[in-house]
C-alpha cells in the first residue's frame, strides 16, 4: 500500500486561517493596500502569447541581483521565501542532520526541515523573546546543517544584531545559516553588505510584504555562488511564473511606492505601541510591520470584538511562549486610525463585560 514517508506522516498540517477574510486584514502581515500602480499597469499589458511560453527567468534574476548589489550567480528567484526555505532543506538536509530554530518563529522552517527527516531542535527565546545567543551556540553540533533565523522575527518583531548572526555562521561552518529578511524594509537593517564575510550565509528577501505582492509569489535567495548552483539543481526553472517575472522589474523600480508605504507603517507602529502603553497592555517593541501583544484570557474576546468592528487580527496563542498573544499588522495612516479607534472600543467593551462578571 502506498504510504507517505514517516517524516511526512508525523508533520502537522499548516492550515492558515485564510477563509472569510472580509474587512481590514491586519492578520497576515501583508501589505494592506496592494502593490505599486506600475505593477498593475504591467499586468494589464501582458499578452496571451507571453503566457503561452515557458517563462525565462534569467533577465529578471539579473535585475534582482543588481537590485541587491550581487552577481546573478549568487541569486535565485523563488516562488516566495517559502520555496527558498524548501530548497535549502532539500539541498542540505538528510535524515540524521540537525536544524536549529529559535522559537517562537515562522512555521515553515520546521515543516520543510522535518519533512526531510532531519531533526529540528527548537531553542526557546529568553525572557521577553530575547535572542538566546549562548543557548543557540551550545546546540550547534557536527550534525548541524541548517540554522534558520527570521530577522526581524515573526511573530515577535524582534531583531538580532548582525554581529551575532555572523558569529553564529562562523561557529557552524558545516551548516547553512539562513537569515530570512522578509520584513527588512520595515527594520532597515540587513546583513547583505557583509554576507561575503562568511561562506555559509544565505539571505532571503520577499516581495510579499512591503511590495504588496504576496499573491504573486516572488522571493529572492542570495548565497555563495557554488551553493546557489547546487540549489538550482533541485529547483524547477519555472517555479517563478511568467506573470511574476514580468512584474518584478516594475515592482523593484518603484522604490518611492515602497518608501511611502513603509513610512506609514512605521508611523502607525509607533502610534499603536504608544496606545498599548497607555492602555497598559503588554507588547513587544517591533521592528517589523506588526506588533505582538499579550491580552491573556481576554484574547479571544478581543479578536471577536475587533472582527465585529471589521478588523481581522491574528491569534498567536499556539506559538511557543505566546499564550494569550495577538499579532496586529500595521497599514496606512488612515487604517491605523481605524485600528486604534476599534482597539479602544474593544478594550473598553471587554473591561465592562469583565466588571459585570466580577
Ligand atoms: C519570517 C517570514 N518569512 C517568510 C514568510 C513568507 O514569505 P513568502 O510569502 O515570500 O513565502 C513569512 C510570511 O509570513 C514570514 O513571516
């Protein structure tokens, strides 16, 4: 009888709550207004003939490499960062290897790594989600083949200094270090200028967040030439489709659009953090386009109260160390105003309900 491999059988099903997302969607860390109008213009110009051909990815890859200031041989365009993670796991992992992740973090590292049969070792973040640098170094062994770090991290919004990341790479030369910079545009900090300092570092970027193209699925993986060549061998030459390849130049060219959106998000993030301080709701200062807060036993009531007001936020209670935590994505200035008004009303409503129960 046909059966999935054991490593696959024991995987949990990652089923993000994507159904019924009507309203202001502050639940998936997406761009809340959509991509640059230049990308939309490019979409409208696409011909049937362009879609009939197998997509040629080299020109877009050369352009993306130029955007990052690296050579084409050092870059792979991928079907979102998800595919970059998948390909790294396929290229470097086999049963018996070890993968280190710091939890809580983005779920796909564990899923793709565990699917290869490698052992995933979760290193818990410290108090207030402090990066457990010494603990992580202590878990590196001769079998470590991948260390995956989201920087800034999802769902906490915390950032690890570049020097620490380079030290980790140096302490594990037999391992790939993936620094996932999906939220780079919101933190402004990147390891990219220093990535040649070590021979085992990979940096992932995506157009899914600041660029507003989560539905188009474009990721960029930068890494040492000989390793990118190996990764290319396990990837499909067509995984980034013709529509995405056609739109990529317009997306990267419109940096004014990205800058303007990022400014609004960062402004909103400061406003939300100020509001949470005032309301005495614990939160973790964020460097990404979202803020994680702890509402404890009131988190479910908060999430439904916000939904009632047309705003979707994300329950992160099931993540390690995040019981009672809710993550809220920031958008434009007007959306932040709408968010703050709904947040005040919802918190007030919950307090009244709680007082009535007491
Ligand atoms: C840290 C991190 N990496 C990667 C992704 C997924 O990126 P993509 O849409 O490019 O696959 C996410 C999405 O939430 C994320 O939080």
